[in-house]
C-alpha cells in the first residue's frame, strides 16, 4: 500500500502532536473531530459505496455503529481510527480497522522484551498464549509488536489471547476467530508513546495487516508541545 501524508486533524485541549504516516486510501473516522454532522455525511457516503449490495437497513445499521464507535474513540482521546476497505486484493476482500493513540510509557530497560512491554497495555500476561511477539526499531526508539487471532465463544465472550493447548486442556472451541495486530513505539527514556492496534474479520489476513500496523507505528513520532519540530512534511495530529 502507498503511504501518504495528507491531513491535519485538530483535537480538544491538545498536549502535543503526532506525526503519522498512513495509507493514501485511509478513511479516518475521527477526521472531523467534534463535527458530528460532517462525520455522518462522510460515513454515510462510505457505507453506501462499500456496502451498496446490502439492504438499506443493513447500511443504516453500519452507519450507526461507526458513528457510535467514532464517539467512543474520540471520548477516549484516540487520535486516529482508520478503515482500509478494498473490494479485491491478494488476500481477497479487505476490511481492516486500525486505531492509534498516545500512551505514557515507562523508561525502557535495555533487556525488556516485547511481551513485558505490551502486557502493560493489554492488562494480561502473554506467556503461554497463542500470540507472536517481536521487537523492532522505530523512529522514536524501541518498538514492540504482536500478532494474535482472538477467539469468540458462542456466548459472546472474546479471548483476545487464546491459551496454548496443553495435554491437560484441549484447544478451546470458538464460534469464530478474528485477526489482531498491535505495535508500540516509545522513546527509550519513557514518556509519550504511540500504540497502534488493528483488527480484521478474516484471521488469515492478520499477517498482512500486521505489516501495515508496524509501518504506521514504526514511522510515527510523538512530539509534546515545546519540543523541536523536525517533521514538518508529515501529517500532524494533535492529541488530548
């Protein structure tokens, strides 16, 4: 996918700026900020194009869902919630949801691993789970990534990181599985860091999506106000 630097998005009471590179066909649910009317118009247009083959009631439900998700992410201080929708690709039809937000990271020890870094933000330990972890360098410093295929049980419960099967416990039976990828980029000294999380309905597309998540996170920089600006040619997105 081509990466572009096209937009500037304002936020309420910003504390700094995120220099974010995203695909040229990025559709950002949060681009309109607090302008709900403009957001509804853009989202309606998208839904009517992408889901033209669906019944009007289905399209209306999709629009309401995306508007509700938009409000939730805005209120949580998310800086970007992008949709990548392709009717055809090497992986087949693609619909990926990728969101990015600023988090506070502690100082990174030189020997910290990806599991330790990411467990903090997902609220659970990643050992003995069906998850792939990797460390990589980013524009800000250390980077950490993961790939998982969350399982959805018939009662609606979601196991974000399914447990590895053991001789005492057979593999869990799921009604469906999805794909999830996440990446964290942070300065070694700690402070504002960027967390990017993507999800896809087709779990087999998770590796392709993870590549995009890693590129977005790896190229981004987070700059608190008052710091020197060395990235004037990139998309600047203030965060709360």
